[in-house]
C-alpha cells in the first residue's frame, strides 16, 4: 500500500493554518458571502478556500469549480442574462481575463499589493493578477529512448510518431503556448511544421497528454510542469524538462467581477492570493509562486533557473484566432 | 329503457363519406344485425354508437338520453353499454376473473357481491373453472366466452357485438350463434350485432340493417329482406339474387303483376303502387326458377356448369335471349341436363325491385 | 328532450382529459421548447437586439459545413453499425434457445453505464502500440505508430459499440410482445426460420426497431466524448466538438455562435425523426392476439458457436473498458504497471471514505437519475397515449421538439438552463439556480426522448381495443392509464426508464456547468479528478459506480416476481 498524497495534505493544511495565524490581522474584517469561480484542480480549490477562510473567518465562500471552458461558458451565459454569479474568478490563463476585461466585466483594484511581483505577471490596469506560474515543458516516458532538452528536439526523426500535445483549439493555456511560441523567431511555425511532419497528435487537454505519456502510448508530450511532477512523485514512469529556449507559462490569474455585491470580500480574496501566505500556499501545493521571493517548489532540482518564455498577452489575444485557424489546417487530415 | 335511436347520422373522413345520412330505430329488447361487406360503414356506425368517434351531423340517443350530436358527445365510459370486440380485447395482464370483474370494480361494486357476480357470469358462459387463468392460456372460443362474460357482468341494457364470431372456426360459430340467441332470449337486452355474414345475421336477428358505402340500403326482417329487397344492391347481396331487366305489363293486383322478361311472360310479386314501365328490374332467387315441365314453355338457355351440392345440383345456364346473363337454379339429382345442352327455364316467382325509393326515407 | 351539455359525468371526463392533455403540452413545452427558444433568442437576438451577425458568421464558416458533414456521416454510419449489432443480438438473445440469456442481456446493456471516454481509452489501448492483447498475439504495431482509431472509422466503430444497447433494449421490449402464433403461422406455412424473421418478425418489429434507430442517430449526433477523444488528434471535427471549440475560443458573441450551431444539430436530429415518422406512417403494426411469448428457435448445432460469439462480444464491449478502469484504479499512479507489489486499494479507500464529495455525489447522482427516470416514465406514458392514440397535433409537434435537448451538447443545454433560471422564477419568486433542481430540470429536458421513443413504439404495438374495452366498462382516463395502459406499455416504459437512468448516472456535460456545492454529480467528481491528473481516483470511483449499479439492477430481480412478465429486460 502506498501512502496517498492526501495524508500529507491534511498535515500540510495544519501547517498553513499555523502560518496564517501569524499573519497580521486585518483592521476591518470584511464579512458576508463570496462566490468564487475557479478552474483549479479540486483539491487545490478546496485548500485555497480553506486557507482563505482561516484568514478571513467572517467570509463565507461558495465555490464553483469546473474546466476553464465550462467556467467561462457558465460565466458568459450569466453575463448574457445580465447577472454574473461570481464575485471573484481564479482561472488558468490571462487570455480569458483579457476577453472579460474587453467586455468591461472586471473591476480594477489599484490598491492591490503587487510589490515584489514581476511586472508581466499582472495586468497594468490592475484588473487581474497572476497567482502562480504554470509552465509548459516536455514530459517523457522514462522508457523513452531520447531525453529532449530543446523544443526543436521534437522535430527530430527519432521522435517521429511519438509526441502528443494539448490542442490549442480546446485549451486556453495551449492557445497561449501556441501564439507565444510561434511569435518567437527561433521557434516560430517552423517548429509546428516539424511537429506535423513528425506526426504529433493534438489531444483535448493536459490530462490526456499525461495519460498518453504515462501509459507509454506516446513517449513524449507537451505538458504542464506540476502535472508531470505530481505524477512522477506518485510513481508514474514519467519525467519532465524545461526546454532550453524557455517554457511558455500561464499565470492562473485572479480577478474581481465588476458586478460583485461584496467588493470588500472580493478584494480580501485578491489580497490573500497575493499575500505571502497565499503565495506560500501555492508553493506548498506544488506550484511556482508568482512572487519570486517566496521560493521554488521542492520538485524543482536544486538551483534550477526557470526560463519563462516572455509573452505579450494583448498580442496573443490578437493573434490567437489566426494562429488557431492555421494550426487547425496544419493538423487537419 | 334501451331504445337506440340513430337519426340522420353523418360522418366523413376527408372527402370520403363513411356514414351518409343513416337512420335506424332499434326497439327495446330487439336484436338488430348490421350487415354489409367490409368498408360499408358498419364498424364506423358501431364506433359512433359506442362513442369512440364523434359525429359530423345527426343524433344518437340511447333510451331517452341523447348521447351524440354535432355538439354533444357523451364519452364511451358514460354510455353504460357493453361491447364484445372482434379481437375480444382481453387484458393479458389480468386473470379471467380480473378481466370480468373490471367493470364492477370501476362501478364501485365490492366483494363479496363482486366475486359473486363474476362467478355467475363465468357460470353463464360455462367457464367456472377458468377464473385464475390468463387469457393467453385460453383457446379462441374460451376467450370469446370471457369477453361475453365481461360484457354481461355489468348488465348493460344495450350490447354491441363487433363481428364476434369472425375469428372462430365453423363448429364453434354454430354453437356460439346458438348461445347468443339463447342469451338474448334469456336477458332481453337490446343487441346490435355487426357482421358481414348474412347467414349469421339471418339466423340471429329480429331485423337486419343492410349497409353499403356508408348508406343504409334496407332495414327489414330477414324474411322481408330476402323476399322483397328494396334495391338492386340488396337483391344481389342477399341470397345471391339474380337481377334481370323486365317490362311491367299490368297494374298490380293483390301484390302481383304480369311482366315480360327475356322474351317470356311471368307473374311476379311487386309493390301495390308499382307503375307500368318498360324499365323495371326483376329479382329472382334460385328457388324461384326451375326447368319447365313442357317442351315449349319457358325460356331457352344453355347449361354451362353443374356443381354438386349434396342431394341436388346447382346449375348455371345462359339464356339464348341475352348471353350476358347467367342464371342459376337448383335441380334434383340426377341432373336432367349436362353442360352444353339446351334447357327451358320456367319462372315461378320473383320480385319487382321498387324504383327510386330510398327505404330509409320511406321508413 | 335535450340533455344539457353540463351532464356532470361527461363534463368531469372532459375536464380530466383536457386537463391532462394541456398539462402535458405545457410540461413538454416547458422542458423542450423553452430552453430551445431561449437559445434561438440568444442566437438571433443577443442582448435583445435582432442581429444576423452570428448567423452569418456561422453559415459562412467552412468549419461549420465540414463539421456538419462529418457529424452526418459518423452519425449515420455509427447508427447503421449499432443497429446491425443491437438488432442481431436482440434477435439472437430473445428468439433463440441460447442459454443464460438473462445474464447476457444484463451484460450487454451495462456498457451504457461506462462513460464514453473510458470506453474510448480502453479501445485506444487495445489498438495501440502498448496493447497487451496485440502483444500477446504478436501483432502490436511498433511504438509510436499512429493509432488507427484516431479517424472517422474509429469514431464510427465506437459510436456503434456504445449505442448498440439502445437498439437492443427497444427491440427486445418489442420482441417480447410478439405472440407465438405469428411465428408458428409462418413456420407452418413452410417458411424457414430466416424467412419468418424477414417476412413476419422484422416487419412487425418496425416500430421498436425504428425507435431504436432514431435514438441511436440522435445519440450519435450529440455525442461529445467519443469524437473528443478520437477526433481531436486528427482534427476531425463534428458539430459537438466544433461547439466546444467555439466555447473554448471565447471572444464576444461566442454564445450566439454556439446557440446557432446547436440549433443546426437540432435541425438535423429533427429531420431524422421526421423520416422515422414517414417510415411508420400508414402501416399497421398492432399485435392483436394475447398469447404467451414465442417458443425459441432451436439453433441446434449452431447454439454453441452463437453463444461463444455473443459472449465474446459482450466481454469485448463490457469487460475490456471495465478492466481498464479496474486496473487503473488499483495502481498508485497512472502508467505504473499493475502487479502484486504495486497494487493498492488506497484509491478506493480515498473515494469511499475520505472524499466526502464522492459519497455525496453518489447519492445525488443516484437520486437524480432514478428520480428523472421515474418522472420521465410518468410523463411519457400519458404523453405517448395522446401522441399515438389521440393523435394530438400539438403534442406531435412537441414530440419533435423533445429531440432537441438530447441532440445538442450537454454544455449548451446547461447554458440554456442558466439563461432561463438565473433569475428567480416569475410569480412564485423561487430561484432554482444553484440548487439541485436546475440539474433535475436539465435531466428531464435532456433525457425525455430516451423514455419517449420506447414508449411510443410500445403504443404502436398495442391493440387499442384493449383500452376501449376498459372505457366501455366505465373507466375514466386516469383509471385506464393506471390499470390498463400502464401495465400494457410497462415493458417499453421500463426499457426507457433504464436508458434514462443509466445515461443520467454517468452524465457529465450538463452538470459540469450546473452543479453547486453539495449538489455534485458523479460525473462532476470524476471529471474533477481527471482534470487534476488524478485518473486513479477517477477510475476507482467509476469502477465503484459500475459495481453498485450492477448490484442495484440485480436486486430488482428480487421483486421481479411481483412485476408483470417481460417488464425487466434481463428477466424472461
């Protein structure tokens, strides 16, 4: 019998609670109900709200958790019916946030404490704020013959027919990855043409990539870091590399919906996510915190310097339709 | 009171007139047969009486109660009548006893009266030992009896029977016919019996309503229907009547007149008001004609076919005067003539079909 | 003398019938037309402004027509395959003397329980380079070679396998109403069993067969899981995946586009159903005799080969995906080989004892699916009565509309439900939003047609004089429905209820948008696990679900003695 991660989780939560108790008390504690829509994995969502409640015991949090597409679908419908149900939103990628910002649905929070965060990790207009870095690199089955180090390795003949990747047509994070990488002169569409020539398959999401690589159906996969490391930690025959050109990243941003009826509580939630306690929670859950001074997760080999591929979200949002269309024609039959 | 009055009933499906101005008055306790070929409208009429279908025009009353008209429609469940369906319509998920008891349960009759009446009804149709069986385990005749018991147990004053014998074999038919007759006698219910079998209708009914293409052709006692058909269709349909063109030579006297048919003269029955005309139609039954006793009387005809009927032959012959007509007659054994030979036919009786009289209006 | 119109008994009957009719019209309109209407509004007049922008954009996009073509071809071919499999198996399992047919029926309908993505993964592994089976017979393709299932043909194959039980169940319900005389009459006339099958059995079975085919077609058309798994790698688009793609693509006006694409699916589904109507028109399928079920055809020396064939097929479609689930649920992490050293029950311990939401979801899903199945049968029996026997024109149109919520992707129906119920209901001022009831509503709307098709085919096979006889006996409509009609259509209704229950139980797409804290469904929890990379928990929960459902279905046999014969599909 193997001990599950959950046992650690319980112990860890106590640790976080202790950590939070030491946090400075808020002058006027906000109260009331707060509705959070999130696409975080379920256990992370539960831990985030539990920790938040410890910090703000008078706020009651209702949570809706689903896939990014489902969360955005629900929110779009609610917006269309004139009554968004969420107060705060915590979803995988900034592109979706840009869309909402464009529809004037996000509330700017100029007072958010962004000191110590890198300027690129939050919106210049302070409508959304990155909470962590989720990078995309290359995962490989430990039985694979090659050990990739660069994105361009995937174009080599030795990888032919053995690559899977998340489809940008169905995953927002993958769409950002596509537009970020194709905008790079050293990678560009040439990389994807090589992937096409190598018969790479695009699947619906990171979960599917993980399965195909872990099961050995494919030897290599374009995958987010934490999923690969979590699986590895539990014993999956899988390993992960940050390619030397850099890893495209999404920031899992948090934002306040403009129509919120409890602005104080919503701001408290953003404060919490950006606070050192909130950042440490992200670190403890196995993510790379958005605030570099907090540290890096234990799964990263000592001294790893993560080279995040710079990305201009506004440009990505602009290019994404055309990029996806081009991708679709390339990987079509 | 269970008079059934059908008054100028109309029903059409699209452009097709399924019931065209049909009127019938059924007396209390009468056994009426509705006879006609399939598609004649008899089933439509039954469904109207039962209330499964709505009228376009006319009225139907049961007793003193108006049940159907253009704007009144009492649903079947409130008409308090009984039906025996052609398919028996026994509920396969219930036992025989449950099938029979259903109407009583609906009417709020409780045990022990209910089970008492159920066993009486089963007794009546001779099925006492079958109460706990399912309909699927019964033979055709037994199912028919269950259907009858189910129909009777609620003692409806009007009973409709929709070709109840059509699915039974010949032997069973005869005994069921008898049973219906006895039953009618014993209970005195008003019965409307739908059938396409004229023998059945003749045997059972007090009166017969003959229908064709949505119209009532004649409503009369079986004997009247046979002897005095009201029109060509009834004449041809009932008892295989032969219809011949004839000229009336004299005004009626004591219900008879002289006619000229196929070149010979004969005395036949007719209506007292029959006028003298060249354009009359004469209805002959097989029994009305025979081989002439003299060599010179009668009309000459060529024998075409002989078929043995047990004890006598049925002979078909073509008269020389009109080769389009085929006459048939019964001749005793041994046959006096063979196919190809010429015989002379004498006309002993006949009936002049009344012209242009619509019987349902006359009645 | 004249009896007034207000003859009280007549009046009461009329009020009862009219009340029931218009109640049903209202209910079906509420379940089917209302969500569709809301989508039409969203598609053509987003925000209340009439606009053809979205319509133009969708119609002008070549992707729309590619996806439409692909949807049509896969749905039609998948339906043909499912019909061939389902009908053959139903005929063999019902009319011949194979042994253990109850157990077989049981096994054959169970795959409906297993989510399409699980089946898809199992088959991918079967045909892929890592296939244990292919390795065993030395035919495994080299590592990295393209899986042949990532194709149109792969999608058709899995759709055919997934939906064969739909044809099987509806046809089996019909076959059990077939009296032995009809078969014996054919045999007595000197026809061979195959001729009797072709000239007597199949023609009489047209209603259930057509109903099963129609269900298959609409199910295949609306299926998301299989093309999502097998089509995305080859960028093989069908309408549901195109819709999901659009939804993921965000951007302004996305809801309008999604609504219009969904209506496109709806239109195709309705054309299919109209064809079904044409096929059934002007023919008489009623079975008028009331004898016991047919004596089975003796297969003679073919019995053993047929049994082997049937069972290997059942094992292939049931056991394979189930073993896939089972093996994943027993390992600590995906990809770890299963052996004595690695095997663990920790995943089960976690989903059964530690994860409160799993247990809650189990109860929720069970109650909601069973509740939806029961309600749908209660709606469908009177509904079928008015559609088939009373030929109510309003309901015949609604009968078509009932297809729509089932044909469109669940996520779209969920969006329609959100648009409808976000604000509290007018007049009563009660909000269904964020309660379990919005999911129940969506289930009723979505799965109504699964219950309705078998019931309608059931009515087409019943001789109506059985009802008329009860009417003559004085029974009003409510009593006739309960005592006569319901028992007569019960086999078809139970088949329908079973379809609803099994489909709703592992449903994900609707509840993924509609669940709220405390109202989780099994699909939502499994999906959450999958998304977080916890396939092992997801598999454990899914495996428990299958086992518990088998238990529940088996336990019905305990009180089967008290049910009319032929009601439970897996009991002769």
